C-alpha cells in the first residue's frame, strides 16, 4: 500500500509542475529582424519616412495578430470544431469598424502625410497572381 501512495504523490507532484515551453527559435528571430531592418533601409532609400512608418505599423500589427491567433482560418476552425463563433464575431466587428472609419475619410478626402485618399482599382495582372500565391504560401507557413 505504501508504494501505491508514494506513486500517487509523485504523480501529484508531476501534475503541479509547470509545463516546459520549447526554446525560442533564435535563428528565425534573427533572420526576421535582419530582413525587417534591410527592408526598412531599402524603403527609406526608395521612398520617404511615411512609407517607413507604414511598414513598421504593418509589421507590428502582423506580429501582434499572428501571436493572438487572430486569423480567418483559426476563427472558422474554432466555429466548426467546438461551435465557438467569437473569432468570427470579432472579424465582423473589425470589418464594421474599418468600413465606418474609412467611409468619411474617402468621402471628405482627409488623408495622412499630405495625400488625398482615393479608391485604387487596377486590372487583374501577373502581379496580382504572384501576390496571391505569396499570400497563400504565407498563410500556410503562418498556420492561419
């Protein structure tokens, strides 16, 4: 009986320990930061500081949304697997807020950095197909 109780106590101790996290992938972090810095210098050399601000805003928002698992695929996966529609409601709320905020900006022409915002429509071309392919690859690699 004593061996059974000692096994039970050792199992309780094992259950109370924190789960270990895998170590961060330092090589990928360094490569990503290096690519962001190179892209920043290239952007600043080709364009002005407004594009640099937009680049970093996009990088930081993408990083945040990636780690928050705020992706369309994960929202649909949660809805189908466990019936939790909170992710889809969050996406619909984000779309409603963005549409509400962009409507007056486009209507009144109030832009940032001295630009007048306008709709930009271009025909379907090779750049769209290449961009769609790269987007799909990124979605698969990001797990979203």
